[in-house]
């Protein structure tokens, strides 16, 4: 069988960097990307290939460097292909959507770089049309260079809200407001002098804030979005500030975002022993969500690690590790700046009817009822009998919320982990049965 | 026969001793049930109903093994004629009672099983099997190819004939276990594996666990594969892996299926008929069950040499090819999840249910292979009746563990 | 300009655009209801949440990561699911 050395899953900065390092060391490399283009969500390019007005100059330069380097190596690109997992016999399962078939690939090493997903806290009404993640809005802005029509509200927690606001402004539709659970101005002023050692971050923030200030976009800090309702064909958002003062705002679109977390649900475990089973290394945000710069460095680290594991040649990953450490420090400072200040726990104060798991229609009340017993039930029992993390998204959006809410509801028992709730199973994405019946080792495929 | 020698006796004395209750005669006031799969959960439930204080000791968590990875058939259709078929009939009837009485009302789905033949050999086998079902008093109606197309429109023309076995059902193992454990009132000790027994004068007085020694009047070993270690039955209880699949919801196709499908090959893979020749070491017995949620459960393999809870594309593809062959519409549905479980089988194909030879207060119930969901509640009820000195409502003599243990215990 | 069919409507799109982006530009934000009863709509943009499923020439796909294709026929998954 035609075994390759390395298969890289994901064409974002981590996957691109990993593929480049592995190929430069002479290894044969395949790169698998679910979309028809490279860049991942962070460097999503304008559909027509033109220069997007919403990408920052630095982001454009970083992506251009990666693209040039990748063009200079001989990696086998597999676009419109979705990684389904690693099976018990060591086959890498790839759904090739261009031909509607599952390809079974043998590889000595797998570098998984599936990026991040946004953390979205449950809120009554967040299942409604017109509500998306803020990152989802951003991806579409990058792809189309068009702002969504109507009044847009951005809500949640973290710097991405500011980035999306600035991009909306640049495309001519300033948001109706930014609702931020933290109070980064106050936090930064009080204690966060550490950010001064990250001038690039501060410069980026300054650009966003200048645009937001000029556009007159209200920035509701220390405020939470607690409820969304359909009112007269629009969306009514209920906002609650740190003094529990409540107000409502009528908009057409809402972009939610409460942070970034690794997209690692169901992924095969890391495995760095060489032998009959393939080496598995994770890279980038799916290992630790630290953003694009760290992801690229971590991709290099993972590529070099795979090289040394497969070839026995020592590689130097210290430069990459220092870059990652610096980004980790920066992210910690940002997280501290954006620490929610609004009173009480958002999760603990949710009304029973709030959907925790949209896929299966399971609510906060369902979880409370499930846990209303003297004995601490296991992660798997919570999953099976609450049907949490059992739906189509396989827990990517509910598992961390469920784990945290369980910990709040029974503080004396062991805290569940998102991974404990979801388990490690393939397929890691729902996949057509018809395509599975056409699964074949790729050498047997007739194209 | 018990592993008394694996731990020095002095260690037992050093451990904290939890004396649950004074040992008394029958009916007991306390019981320890080892294993919280469906059999242990049902035993705890029926003991609880009789006023027995039950401690359910579980090596990991309820329904963590075979009961949590079962196909959920509550079915006579596939059973071998004889004791197992009779037992399954009683098992299905008990589910109907439990659903009617409310305990399992929302968890038990009544539906027919359609056994489908797609080859001449399967047709002959199926006709013989239908006679056996009729003899046992089961309503089993033969459907010609034309009748089948009319009754079951999403079925492929590859189906040559079918037998509709009426009044069967489906139950999801982990949901049943959850319900039974909660209703039992038992105290559940998770992550509490039993290492060995404490014996005293022809009784099993207690068990040694990492948390200490626990004692009770009656002991039930329903630990599936874990029973092999506890009872030194490594050559009698064998693992048999099964891989299963669950799809996304597809309500329209789900509604168009008037019942579950079992391929005629299932009878072959399970060896339900004697004289069908050697079984493959990795048999495939296709079942397609339309679930309450609108999803489909599709199974499964029966693998003699597998003991890991993993899925491989070879097995998954073969299961799905067989499924699409009978229900072509499934090709447009997406697979959501694959999983695997390890059933505990007995080498002679019959479970071990009954009192441990030479131990007046200890019972075993394991080795159901793929029939635990169907027979679990019935077994739990029967064991509880035995423990409480009642006449068991079901004759267990064919399942008597003495058939493998008599010699050893006398020694 | 290229176009695909969404139910009975012709939806124009720019080459390389996702189905979700084209539907958004056409003002279509709700793609029927899923089997649980929720309205199907764009959410995460990266194929993870499974909230924007449509049936493209018979195959269920995430609208957000699937490029629009000229002449494709797009239906609601609910057409089968309801």
C-alpha cells in the first residue's frame, strides 16, 4: 500500500506550517482541508480571490508567507475533504466530498490541526434564525466582503467582538452595539501593564477601538445579553448590566461569542511512540487555543516533532516553543483584561427552559432534573441519559457548558470534562452512509 | 475457587470493615449486587421492591459495558428454539408489563421484527424458524415478496420473503439501567471493583473492595466479563465483541418502517439454528431498528477475537452495505456515531443464572451474550425471587451454573 | 452570474462563495426546521455546529463550508425529515 509519511488535517495556519516543516525535511506530506481553499477560518479569503478589506495587513502578510512557502514544497493537497477519524486498524478516514467517497489512507504520522470553535454560552433564544456566532459573521464578512443587512448586535465576551465590530464598520454597517461581559478598559488601566510588552496586540486593539469610537458604536461593558426573543420579525435582546439594570434593544442580527476553545471533540489521542500504530500529534488551536500567531508556531513545532519521530533526526523546536510561550502569556493577559465583571454566574442563573444542547433539544432544566439525586452520576451517564453531547455537533457547542454547569450544580463531586462527556469515537463529523459504503483504500479507487 | 489467595488475609483485617447489617436468614435484609449492567440493575430493582436494602457495587459506572452498547432488541425472533426462545417470550412479556405499569412506559417501544430473507438458503432457514416460533406460541406471519413490498415499502426488491414477528420491542440498555437503578432505591457505589470474596462457612459473607470490606446477607454476581475473574470462569465466559452504528434523525424514513429489520443472515451469525455449519469468526448479523427519536440503530458484528471497544472501517462498511442493500434509502442518511461493546458469552451458548454451587447465599447471573437487554429484567426478577425464598416464576434449571462449577466447588 | 436553485428560487452567487453566503445575500436566513423542531440557520461558519444543513442534489451538507455550484438543486433537509 502507498503509505505516506505525514498527513496533516486542517489547512489553517497550524496545518500549513506543519506541512511546510515536514515537507522541507523530505517527508511525503498530504494536507486535508474541508474547504476548497487554504487559510482556515482565521485567514478565510475573499471568495473571488481578491484582497479582502477586512483582513489586517499583518494577517495578510502572515498568510502570504505561509502560502508562498507551501507553494514551494510538494505537498499533496486534498481539498473538500473532511477528516472522519482514525479507525481501529490504523486507517485515516477521509471523506472526499468531490467524489462522495471515503478514502482510507495509511500514514506514518498524523498531525491534527482542526483549529478552534467558539465558546457560546447558552441563552434563551440563541437558537433563533438571525443569531449566529460572531466568528460565523466574521467568516462570512471575510468571504464576501459584504456586511449583513440590518441592525447587528455583537454580544458576549472577548476581543473578537471588537474585531468583528471594526470589520462591520469598515464594510459600511456599524453594529448597533457591542455587549461585553468584561470591562477591559478598567481592567487594563488598573492592573494590566503586562500588555505593554505586547505592542502588536495593543496596536491592533487601538485600531479597532479608534474605528469603533469614530463610528459612535455603543460599547456596553460589564453587561450580559441574557435573553433573545422574536418581536415583530426582529430580535429583541435583553441586556443586564453589572448593577442588574435591565434594558432591551431591537436588532436584526446577533453575533454571539464567549471565547475560543480547542476543536478537539472526538479526535484521536496524541501518540508519540513509533510502531505499528501511526504517530498522532496535535497542532495549533486544537491543542491549545492561543490564536493565529501561536498556531503557526505550534504547527512548526508539530511538523518538526513528526520529523524527529519518524526519521530519528533531532530537530530544534525551541524557537517555536518560545513563540508559543509568548503568545500564551499575551492570551493570559487578554483573558484577565476581559474577565467578566457582571454579577453572578451566567450559567447558574439560566432559567430552566434555556437550551443547553440545541441538537437534541435538551435544556438547563433537563440537566438539573438529571442531577437531582444523591449519588454523583458519571460523565457517561450524564451523556447517555441527559442526551447531552449526543447530537449532530457531537458536543462541540454544549459539552463545555454542560461540564461547567454540572460542576456548579454539584460542587462536591468530581467535575466532568468535556472530553469525558463526548468520548473518542469516529466519525468525528456526521457522514453520508452512501459514502461509507463506497469506502476503499485509495489505491483501489478508480478515478 | 475464589481468589482468596491473591491478597494476604491480614490485609483484609487492616481494611476498614463496613458492616451493613447482621447476617440473618431468608428473606435477607441486605444484599450486595456486583455489577450494574441491566441484570444487576434489574436484580437491585426487584430486591428493592421486596424491602431488601441493596448495595450496588460497580467497577466503573452503570451500563458502562455491554448494556450500554447493546442493540436493544427485546425480541423472540432471533432466539434458538427451546429454553432461550421460551425465556425470551417471558422476557418480552415482562417488558410489556413494566411499560404498562408505568416504570418503562416511555422507554419501551413496541414494534414488530421483520426477518428478511435475501437468498434461497435464507428462505428455507426462515421457514423452519417460523415453524419453531409458531410452536412456541409466537405470532409469526410469513410475507411473500409481494406482500412484503406492500407492508414495508422502503424495503429493497432484494428481499425475497419475510416473517413478521409481532409484539416485539426495543429498549435502550443504558436508559433501562438508569431507570431501574433509580427506582431500586439501591445505594450505588461507582468505581468500586470487587477484588475477592470473604467466605465463611459455605457462605459468601462479604466482598473486598478498594474502599474496604463490605458484607451483606445475600450476594449476586452480575458482573458480565468481570464475573470470569471473580469466579475463575475464564474458560467458560468468553468475550464477543459487537460493533454498532447510530444514524442522525431521519423521521420520514423512520416512520416508513413498520418495524425492525433482521436479516436472515442474523440467524446464521447467531447460530440460532443448529446444523447451519461453522460460524465465521467475525459474523455479521444485520439489524436495523427505527428508534423513537427518528434515528436508526444499525448493527452489528459478532466477533470472537475482539475485546476492544473500537470500530474499524471494514466492519462498519460491511454493516452499512448490508443495511443499504435491504433499505436503499439509508444511503442518504448520515452516520452519527459508531460504538462497540463486548458481550459476555458462555461457551455452550446459554447464560449462567442461579445459585453458586456450595454457597447458600450467593447467586450468579451473567453470560447473556446478546440477549441481556431482553432477558435482564426477567433474570433480575427471578434471582430476587430465589433470594427471598419465593418460588421463581421461571424455571432456570437449564441455566444452572453448576454445569460448569459443580466439580470445582466440591473440591 | 452563476446561480443554483433553492427550492423554486434561482439564487445567484459569486464563484467560490459558500451556499450560506449566497443564501444570506438573497435574504434567506431560515432553511426550514430540523427534526427536533428548531429552525435551521447559519451559525458557526466552520462546519462544526451542524445548524445550517441543506440537501444539495440529494446529499446533506453544511451550507457554510460547501461551495455553491452552478445548477445545483438545494432542498430543505426537513423535506425528508418532516
